[in-house]
């Protein structure tokens, strides 16, 4: 019985350690390859979360939305001045943009 209790305590401690390592800026995560002229805006309602990416750069880029607890989006082309948004269940979390 003691071995089982120790295992639960160790597993709980490991999970707590992993959760504590999540960066506070994860809601607007961006890979190093995404230039600063690409803006990312997140909004949420009671049941959905929407992320909108706008290309304010002078050249065209291709990215896809990466989600935690949801299927990643398809590859999109962002011409200068254009934007794309995705709306998913509130349980999903925007994890950043991936290059195509």
C-alpha cells in the first residue's frame, strides 16, 4: 500500500513540475522564424477561441496554426495586408505558427 501511495505522490509531483514549466506567454506563442510584422490576436467567448493572424509585412508568408488539444490548421498563404483566422473550441489553446 505504501509503494502505491509513493507512486501517486511522485507522479503528481512530476505533473506539477511539468505544468510549472509552461511559459506565461504561451497564449501568443510565435516561432523564431515569424517576423515581428506578423500580428497575432486571440479572443475568446464562453465556448470558442479565435486566433487571427495578419501579415503587415511587405512580402508573402505561408504558415499554419498549431493548436494544443485540437487538430492543426491547414497551410495558408498570407499576402501583404491579408489575414486569416481560425475559431476552435475553448478547450483548445493556440500553440503558435508553423512554417509550410
